[in-house]
C-alpha cells in the first residue's frame, strides 16, 4: 500500500509539471498575440496619426546680428565675422489652456484590433505684455532705423582711434510669427483659427521652417499690431538715447542717484514717461488659439510662458497621468474625468531652455518633439533640444555634451482592462487551480476509497488547461468578464459531467463541480480588485489550506501508507 501511495503521488506531481509546461507554452501564444496587437497600433500610428505633444504657442522674431570687430587697416575689414541670423522668443505673460477630448476605441480598427484615439478642441487664451519684452530687447543703447519694421541696435563703444565696427542687430518685425507647435500635424484636420486683438486669422503652414525639428503652424501678426510694437520700440529707444546723452555729458559716478539726476532735469523726460505709460496700457496683446486635434493613446502638453494653467476634460474613465507633473486637482464622474495642472517651475525652466535653443546662431539647434505609444516608455523629459551644427542633410553634429531638455505633462488613454494582461494575471492562479482539483480527487480516493486512474487525472488536467485556451480568443472578441464566464462555464460543465462517471455518483460529482466553480468565481473576484488582489489571494490560500487541514485532521496517514 505504501508503494501504491508513493506511486500515485509521484504521478500527480508529474502531471502538475506537465500542466506547468503547457502553461509556459501558452504564455508564448499570449506574447505573440500581444506583440501583433501592438504592431497593428504602430501601423495605425504610421498611416493615420501618432500620439500628440503640443507646445504652448509663443511668438518668434527673427533678427540679423552683425558682430563687432576692430579695423586697423583697410585690408582688415574682410577679417570681421560675417553677419548671422538669430531668433528672439516672446512668451505669454499669462496662458489659460483648456482641452476637451472625446476618447473612442472604434475610430481606428484592424480586424479585432483597435487603437484608443481621441478627438478634441484645444484652446489657448493668452495675454502678452510686449512692452516688458521690448525693454529687455532694447538694451545697450539701441537705435531705430528708418525702416519702421526693423529695429537696429548698436553698441556705441569705440576704441581710442574710433576704428571699431560696432555690433548691429536688425530685428525684422515684418517676419514676426505666432508659432503653434504640434508633434504630428496630421492630427490637425483643419488649420486652427487664431484671434489676435479680436481679429480672426487663419493659421498657415510655414513656407520655410524657422525652427529646426519642430512641426508647427504659424500666424503672421497683423499690421496694426506690428505698428504698435515698432512705435513702442521707437519710444523706448528715444528714452534710452536720452539717458545715454545725459550720462555722456557729465562725469560718470558710481552712485545710482547721480545717474538718474540728469534724466529728471531734462524737460523731455516727463513727456517720454507719459508716452511710455500710455504705450504700456496699449501693449497688452490678447491672443486666442482654437486648435482642433486628434491623436492616439497619449496627449502631452509642454507649458511655456509666465503663468500657465491647463484644464482637461474627457469622457475616458481610467486615465493614466504621465510626465513631470501630476494634476493639482482631479475629479472622476460617471461622464469621465476632469484634471487641472499648474506648475510654475516647469514653465520657467522651459522658457529658459527653449529660448536658448531657438536663439542659437544660424538656427544651429534642433528641438525634437514627439510622444510615444507606450506610457511606460515615456521619458521624464518630453522634448530634447540638441545643440550643434546642422548639416545639409538635416542632421546635427553635436558640439556640446550637454542636452537642453523641455518638460511636459499629460495623460495616457491606455485601456485598463487589457485582455492580454488580464489573461496573464489569470494564469498566475493556474497552478493553484490544478493542485486543488487533483487534491480533491486524491482526497476522494483516500476518504471515500474511490479508484481514479492517472489517465483520468490527465484528462481533467487537460480540461483545466483548455480554460485558458478558450479565454484568450474569446476575450479578443467580447468583453473579458463575458469571455471568462463562458470559458469557466464550459470547463466546469465538462469536468462535472466527466466526474459523474469517474466518482460513481451525482453527489460526489456535484461536490467536485461546486468546488471547481467556486474556485473560478473566487479567482475572478481577486482579479477585479486590483488594489487588494495580493491580500485577497493570500487570504484565499490560507482559508484553502485550513479547509484541507480540517478535512484531513482525523486521517491516520500511517495506516493508509
């Protein structure tokens, strides 16, 4: 009898090992199906639209800078460095952004596979205080040229012989643009409408890109806005020149009060102050950008400006917030979710890094903006600005080991109940299921003196393995809980019918069927409680072991052996 019991236990252990091997083989099937589903989503992204990343709109102003050089002889003029182009950036003093998104899983499909997509309206309500920017630009004694659309700056320092060619900066106001960067412009079905000081203007694609690496649409500033800007710059320059004249007329003193005294004594100073104050009142530039946008999987936003706020509303019930900042406030309702972001640190850091990259001489800096499909691969820094020399092929030869990075935040619309992930999680309880089933058979043999052949053990194990074979293809076609119910019902019914003949009685078959059905129901309950599944699984194992110990507490194992 002892030899028979040992042989039976050995066979049961061997069948469990075979069952585990079958599970491992089926895991490769899950991995293949999951990879194929991901490849379909990537194909959809290549053919339709990618995940989107939007940079807050800002104004750029191209300039031409002629470097300063000293001229000793007539032939030395040719040795001076040639003029180069640069770009000034003007960020909004205040930006209020709203994003209303409608998320769907039916827009892009390939057979049974689909991509989670969104369509929505993005709105940027911005206020620019241009006068403050001009005061910063018109430094070092600038002068306005005869061209009303160009601001020229010059350094008045000369050497002792006056043979110094001063640095000159020409600011091309005519080419000032509002830039609206979007990582994949295929998602912009219609060009956005921009309202500048109550003037509706349609955005256009750039004829020649002024920013390397960025895909964007642009809006030229209206003529009346340009006139206001150049008028203000001329007024500011007049005051700056007046300061320079008074300072040059008297000995320079280290006391700041002495520097300001000539200004207050000048009769024109009061008029200039009044003109500047009047211009300041008129320099608030209000811009509203209405941007229709579509994309898949994720949406990131790069904040810029001084005071940035973002409000997002969507019908998606399980968002995954990603990026360098979580929402300051979020709310979940039956209609979806709402979230609000406000992070001044990221905004100021983006201003510094972006303006430094954009102002690089001859546009020798690239800002690469893109979003990824998998939120797990989302880099903390969304956009990398690489400093270097741009080759004719558009590549960059880096001349610095330091990368300038911009930060973003946003949301991922990945499906929480992924069928492949759910199936894989279900398989973690497969070994426990087979142990309970074989253990119940074994207890029937010990307690009720039933005789069960190893082939019958094997057939029941194959039926249990078929549950997972049925679950995955069903879950690809219908809702997961429905697929789980159909697969579990089929396997429990088949095994219950078979055990009626194996155990020689409807009562014993009913007990085994009830135990098996309870196991499937308990495992599904554990799967649905994502936060407590480990705790519930541990409690379930403890209760199961306690039941076995209670049922076998009076068995004399030495007598059986």
